[in-house]
């Protein structure tokens, strides 16, 4: 039997709406039972991916957040040029670097993270268990 999914949030975003989007993701995630450090890490993960979409994916993107039986899923898509080959598995940047930790933080904030990227854009799927 397939898991029934319910959409909690689906919206386009850009630089001006990142803060309000982060608050919406946090509110919906908390309402679904995510709490404490798990909530904080998931919200940071989503924020890093949406920020990457704005910075590197054409200035905007689309976020969809939905729930399953005991999981939250978040997909962030953009229409940028895509990640350079191998970037999704890249090593963390040197400790002296001010940038380049977004994917690393996102991986720590999700139970599972998958990336599809090509010349038509990038799609990042985050999943977290909340029970």
C-alpha cells in the first residue's frame, strides 16, 4: 500500500521571501511534530537549499513541503544551470572559506537528501522522520 502524502506548503520564492519562507517551513514542521534539535536542523537544511537556489539557480525557486505517515519531505527546485559535475558529493570547504557549506549543512539536517541537477536546473529532496 502506497504512503498517502499531504501537501503542507507549495510556493515560489526569491531573495525577498526567504525569511518568511523559512518561518512557514518551521511552523508547518513544528505543527507536524518535529521539535528541538531535529526541527532546527531541518529548517536550517531547507534554508541552505533555498538560499542556494537564489544564489546559484537564477534568483528564485519553488518549494514544496509535504508529510507522510511519519516523515516530512521538502523539494526545492530551480531553473539555474545546474551543479558542476561532482559538486553534490564535494568535500567540505577549507575552514578558512566563508562559503560552500550549504550542502554539508543540508545533509546534516535531513535523514535523506537527494539531488538531481542538469542544464535545466536543480532539484533537491530532503526527508526527515519526525516521530
